[in-house]
């Protein structure tokens, strides 16, 4: 029996269809494992979107033409905003922004291919997941580029299942501005970080503190990323990164040649602030991995098993038993 259903969402935000839990879903439980419905490889976004009100409708139609009857029906049942599709008094489309193009843009998930192109994919069920800036679930591309949604915290029966559309640390006004994009209209969010529920003291207190926490999270992340490896610099060790900062005329954190302890404290604070903000998706896992990395740097490679186990458990919660295929673990030495 499925642990979710699709139905119209009621509330302060106009969401249309949404996912709801049909029973209690525990943290780490898989909710959706979706085969791709429609997928397009975008090699040049400027060609795909030549103008503010134009898109490559031929590419969209070519992708639709490959669908069988059931897939086409599933695609046509997805939401699109009629107000964004220009038409004349007879109902004829007058511009290059069609209903099917809008369906793709509204319901798409994207990932970057190895050749630098963008893969734009639409999934029948994942498309129903609405945004929350305090999400209870997490979307990712699984094996064979399936769309996967898993619970990051326990979800009560009849509770809406939500994911984060934006993963940067923004204030609510910045989020509202970012989600007010020309082609996809306004994404309204009624989560407790965006809407002040004044009749609920606990939610009101969360709302009041949320912006300051997210600004602090942005500052901490900007600091930590300077000293933490990435795909582009995965071979660099901690000392290499510090030498590169000094070599470019920068000063290490605290003015000390060994900033590891200060960075560990910053990483621990980064994790605590996410816990206060109720964020447990891949951003939280990154924070846990940063704690492990900088703790290793402080201990000069002496393993701290409890920290590693904690990060591994959360990786398993997000990605299941095969989490190692999706998570890059760095070592400082």
C-alpha cells in the first residue's frame, strides 16, 4: 500500500495538487521511486529560452511525441498556469510560451551532466511535491536517474509531504523574490519560516528568529566552504587549501597558521543552527561531514568514530543502504 496520496491542497497558499501521507511515515523511509516521464538534454539554456516569453517548443513537442498514450495522459494532467500562456480572444496561442512548455518548466527537476549540459526531467509523482523552506522530505536523482523522495523527519498521517525548491540560505524576502521568476510565476510558501502564524506562539517565535538564523547559516557556510574540499579540488588536503589561501594574499581564520579548531567550532555551530531551523536534508548531511573533516584536522587524522557514525547514519537516512554512491567523503590528510 502506498504511503502517500495526491489530492488538492487546502491552506493559505494556492498550491493545487499536493502529496499527503496516508499513514505515519518514519524518517528515512522511501516515499516515491519514480521513473522519468519526460526528459530533455539542454546544451544551451539561451537557445532553449531565446526570450522572456519564448521557449523551444519544438524540443518540448519532440519529447512529448516519444510518450505512449498513458505517459502522455500523465503529462497532460500535470499543472500549468493558464495565465502565463498568451492567447487571443479565440483561445489561440499567440506567443512562444505554450501550455506544454509551461508544464515542463513548472514540474521539472534538473541535474548537470558530465559534459556540462543540463538534464531537465519531469516525474509523474515527484512533480506533486510542493515547496517548503522547512521541508519534511528530500528529492534526489537515484540510479538510472529515477526521481526519489525520502522522508527526512517523521511525517504524520494526513500531513503534506514537502521538499525544498531552494537550497541556498536566504531570508524570506529573498526567497519570495527568487521564486517570483518570470516564466513560472510566484511560488507561495506557507511554511513556518515564511508565514507568521500569530495564533500559534511556538510558530510565531520560529518565524521571528528564522531570518537571523538563515543569515548566520549563510555566513558560516561561506566561511567553511573556503577550507572544505569540493569536486573541483577533491585532491587537495587541508594544508594545501590553507597554503592556497595564504598564497593568494588571504589571511587564515583567526590569524593563526592552524585554524582547524576555530573551523570545527564553526562547523558545529552550523549544524546546531540547522537543527534549530528544522533543516535535515542534504545541507544537514554536508554540515555533519564538515564536522567530521575539521575534527579530523584537529586530531591530525586520529579517527573519531562517533562523529563518522552520526554522518553515516544520516547519509543512510537520505539515500538508503546505497548511500556511498551519492556521498563524497573527504579527508584532511
